[in-house]
C-alpha cells in the first residue's frame, strides 16, 4: 500500500517536471522572439553635439531641415569664393565702370581646364593686371599669354591675345608706346616680350606668395603726358616752342640732358640754368639777333626759368633756321643743330669743310646717316659725341610721351 502511494507520487512529480520544462522552453523562445522584434524597430538617431557633428554626421530627414542657400551681395567683397571667377570688386578701381555680377548674385563655378579656363584682364589707369587661376598658372603658360598681350597689334579689349598662337611681328603692337621693359625701352619683338614677361612673373610670385588660388601679374603702363620735373615747364615749353617753331620734344630732350630739369644748374664752363645757356655765346646771340639788344643776359636772368627757356629755344631757332638754313635735309639739319648747341657751330662745320660754305655744300651731298657718323667718329669732344646720341634718344622718348 505504501509502495503504491509512493509510486503514484513519483509519476505525478515526473509529469509536472515534463510540463514545466515545456513551458520554460516556450517562454525562452518567446523572450528571444521579443528581443529580435525589438531590434528591428528601434532607430538609433545620432546624438547631435557641437558644430563638428552637425557638419560631419549623416542626418535623418525626419529631424534635420535643409538649410537655405547662402547668397552673396554685390556689396560684399568675395574672398576666394569664386573658384576662378574674376571679382571686379577686388580689381577695378573707383574711376572704372564696375562690372556687375550675374543677376543670381551667387558666385559661379569656373570651368575646369578641359572646359577652357583662361586668364582674366583688369584695366587700371597705370597698369594692366592679368589674373591667372592656379590651374593654368604654369610659368611657361603665363609667359606666353603675357607676351602675346604685350605684342598684340589689336587692343586688349578684343581679347585676341588669349587665343593667339603666333606673333604678328610685321604689325606694331597696340601697347608699343604704353609698355616699357626694365630698361625703359618700348617692346617690339618676341624676345623682348618674353624677357620682360619673365621679370613681371618673378615679381608677382615673390609679392603674392600667400595667394593659393591666383597669380596676379601687373604690367605697368607709361603715364600719359608729362610727369615729374618736366611737367613743371609744360606751359613755357609749349609757348616758346610755338613762337620759335621748334619741336617741343627736342626742347624737353635738351633740358633733360643738359640739366635734368634743374633751374639752378651751373656747369664748369659757366653754362647756366635749365638749358645751360652761356651768357656771352648763345645768350648774346639771342639778345642781339632776336631781341635787338647789344648786351648779354645776366646770371639772374638765366636763373629765371622762363627767360632761360625762351633764350634756349630762341637759340635753337637761330641754329636751325638761321645759321643752318642752307642745309636741305631736315634730318641732317636737326643733327647739326643738336651737335652745335653743345659743341659750337664752327667746330661742327669744320668736320665737313674748311669754311662754312664748303661745309654746307658737302653736307648737302651726303646723307643724314653719314653726317651722324662723321660727328660720332671725328668730333674732337667726347662730350659732344655722347650728347648727340643722348638727345636723339631722349627726343624719341618725349615724342612718345607727348603723342
């Protein structure tokens, strides 16, 4: 009886154990299922903290709004935002009509090299500035474009220099009288242009090392009209050149070579003032032959700029239209006039004949070039030989300036 009861209890306990194991397995499966379901529905939104996260972390559309595009006003200086587009606010001076940005006002992305990116030109009163984006700012490419700009026979406004492949050396450059090389000479041929372009580029690179986007090359322009000391005497030279029919460029050239425009200059031979007048030589001739006076100008008179210029230009008139009026060739007469102004008329004429008549006769039989060479090779004064060359060179310079 006791054995039967014990066996019954064991069977009941075993059944309960099996039943509880089934429930535990089902419960465990349910828990796992719930965990998997939870993982598939939870979204891990990023925790936004600081500017770095805002910029660098991908943002779900549900919580981040798309920002409005930034607009640049035309009144705002654009600093390295243009990616190659030229900014007129940075390069056009107040006295030049300022180009407008596009109506969008948004800086436009510049084309790549494959799309034909080109340098940009800005025009100032005293210079041209060529801006090269760094993509095309190789030394060779900049040198090529600058040389074509300097030698282009058409105005820079035509932009032909941007696409030119060959130089038109038979035509005078548009900038011939406006661009001078490092030696002050006008640029006419490719070798000159390339040499000067090299100098300009090296200067630009040394002065603009911090600019990561562009190379800005400045081409100085010769100032229109007279400048410096010469400008102080413009009115007087204009007046007396007209009165005595002497070319103004020649007057300025002689003033520059003789005194460098110093009204108080005095030479060892007592030549005085701007045009270095000797009182008892050129001064006395002008007083006697042009003014009808028997005396000579005083030092006080020759230190007066107006009197000095009047007497100097008057003496050039006497030489060219008086003493040398029988010389038929105008160029030859000018060469003789310049040499005589410095070295004396009689000394110059003796190079061509024993007396003035024979000298003039010979002069009229030979070319102006032969006359020039004779003076350069045979005149006894080295000063006069150098003087002739200096004055002719200075005259050419002032002709360009005055034109």
